C-alpha cells in the first residue's frame, strides 16, 4: 500500500502564479523527496528534506516538512509553462531499507 | 554520462510470452530498483537490489523475477506475461550512504502491452 497521498490530484494555474502541492504520509520517515515527471519520461529528483529539517529551498522551489502532522508541501513560485508535469512525493520510511514509497502524484498544468 | 538506460523502450507481447527488461546504470550505484506505473496508482516497487548478487521483493513482486549479476545491470523478467502486467516499467538506482535514503535516478521507462 502506498504511504503518500497527494493533494490536489490535478492543478491548473496561469503562468506566473505560484503552485502549491501537498503530501501526507502515515509512518515515521528518514526523509521525504519530491520528484517531477514530464510526459513520457522518467522521474527526476527535485529536492530531499530530512526529518530534522523544516524547510528547504532550491531555486524557485520551497519544500516544508511537518513531521508532527506527517505532511509536506511543495511550492513552485513564478510558474512557467515548462513546469507543466506531474509531481510526486516519496517517503523514505525509517524501517524501509531505502525503499521509497511514492504518492499518486499531482498533475500540474501551467497555462500561458 | 548516460545515467540509467532502459531497453527496450516499447514492447508488445502476447499472453503467455516471456521477456526480459534490461536496466543499465553507469554511476556505480549500489542500489537498483524496478517499479511499475499504472494510471492513478503512482509508482509501485516490484523488486530491488542492494548490491551485486542480491535481490529482494518489493510491494508487487508476483509474476516477476530479477537478477543482478553485475553491479551496473538489473534485469526484470516476465516468465509468462499476463494482461494485468500491461504497464510502464521504470528502473532506478541510488547510492548507498549510511542508513538514510538517497535520491533515485530514473530511466525513461519501458512501455509494455500484453495482449
């Protein structure tokens, strides 16, 4: 069974707006990772946040982690058409032997 | 630097046929994984390997076998293909650093249809 649940399942915004995606999980984790998947391609790692971190930035990406609520969010600022993709959170459970558990993903569409 | 390469990219099989999917990585990663991706289901782990000569079952291993005879290669086999195995298959690899997870590097997938 999948641990991560993402919300919303689909999001459509105008170019230049910010996009926020949320991920909830069930068990204790070592870290949480976010990936992007363009249509017809493999997943690309975006950012990793460890369980003792609360916020992390990478360019236009901002990730937060609340271990007490077992949730994370990914914020993409000043969105671009090239950000159109599916975004997945993946948790690394403490007893998971480095086996990531992926959510079902959020389909993000940036309208020009 | 090719990263993770999957072969073939597309394949159509008839029910009962067998085939092997090949994954090759050139990053000297210890860990390798096979996932399947179905609409609305995200990625599900089939089998994984923590090093050359080792394999272990993931979430959905039934109907699949794997082998890792060389560190850089991880093979996924379907002995008798079933329509339920129609899916997109992804291979990934990662480094082993202590006990904590590392980013996984993915290939571009094999699109497999079973008729």
